[in-house]
């Protein structure tokens, strides 16, 4: 196993742990549903991490995911005010 594969496995493991923590902690508080934009952003980030051997493709997918996540955060902040 080379170092990039180790980083990918480590990243996916950390994401799974964070998702499980959010799932169990969110149960004790009021239910917050994920918006479709959040799900789409998460999907783009995972696609960038897991698929493709081309760095341009990987970073493009992760960049699109981050941009969508930021847009979703801005929309949520504007909806609060």
C-alpha cells in the first residue's frame, strides 16, 4: 500500500466516524434534516476522494463540493436573519 492509499483510507475512516458522531449526537437534540445541497456537496467531496486517478478530476470534484457547502452555509445564515 502506498501513502496515497493510506491517506484515502484514513480520510474515509475519519468521515465515517464524524458522520456516526453527528448521527448519535443529533438524536438527542432536535432533528435537523440535511438539505439537498448539503448531500450533493458531500457526494462531490466523496467522489473526489474515492474515484479517479487524475488529480485534476479529484481536486475539481472536491472543490465543487466545498463551493456547494459554502453556498449552503450562506443560504442557511441568510434564512436565519
